[in-house]
C-alpha cells in the first residue's frame, strides 16, 4: 500500500488530504499481482515498483507499463546470459538502486 501511495503522490494523483481516488482498484490489482507472482514463483512487489519508474519519468497512462511488460517478456529469452555477470557487479547495481529509492524516504 505504501508503494501505491508513493507512486500516486509522485504522479500527483492524490487530493489535498492525501487520499487516492480509485484506491480500491489499485489494491485489487496489487493483490492479484501478489497471487499471480506467488503462483509463478515471482515477486509480487514488482506490480507497482515498475510503474514507479515510469511515473517518475512522466508516464501517466498504462501504455508505459504495457511496453515495460513486453520488454520484460522479451528478456526471458536472454536469462541464460545472466550467468556470466559476476555477483559483485550485480551487488553494486543493487546498492545504487537502493540509494536512489531512499531519496523519497524523507517524506515517510
């Protein structure tokens, strides 16, 4: 729920009191994503986290999410190539991404 509110605030979808219109629909999709992610042994949190990147870059419709989904599906064919990336390189990238995500922690 925190991700939904954070993304909605970033997209300026919240009203003056911080309430999100259509929150029940977003929570339904979040729950469905969690269930589907669990069944597929994937991460359910990516339902809104991937949308946060698009919103941060100016996306306001579902088209950016659909394009992102298509690119993720195309990447499935290249997953065997991840075996050649050293763990140290992946760890450094995760630290940078985590630091970028912490920029909005001051608003919590």
